[in-house]
């Protein structure tokens, strides 16, 4: 049944999966962090936390993210989701 739904969706240009689509950055980050057993990411130039959000929400990264942002205004406006 799953295969039928997937084939039907793909014929309409859709990708059905529990994981990010294979051509996305989130997909590659998810597999890279797992394959290399990465448990800590240094986010240098964190701006407003977009990369940390991508790692957490889309790539499912559960390790530690240490963010550095030299511009105080950017850091102050970051999303609380960037923190653990």
C-alpha cells in the first residue's frame, strides 16, 4: 500500500516521506551527523539562529549546538527554539 501511495504521489510531483526530501540540506545534514556520530556543532556567525533551527527541526539533530554571534542585535533577536 505504501508503495502505491508513493508512486501515485511521485507521478504528481510530490515526495512522501517521514524524512526530509533527499535533495535538501536538511536531508544531508541528518545523514551526515548520524553517519559521523557528530554530537556537537559550532555555529559561528549564528545571526538569528536559522542554522540551529534547521538542525533541530528539520534534520532532527539532538546534540549540542554552540552558537557564536559577534553582533549583539542579531543575537538578541534570535528565536528561543535555538536554545535547548
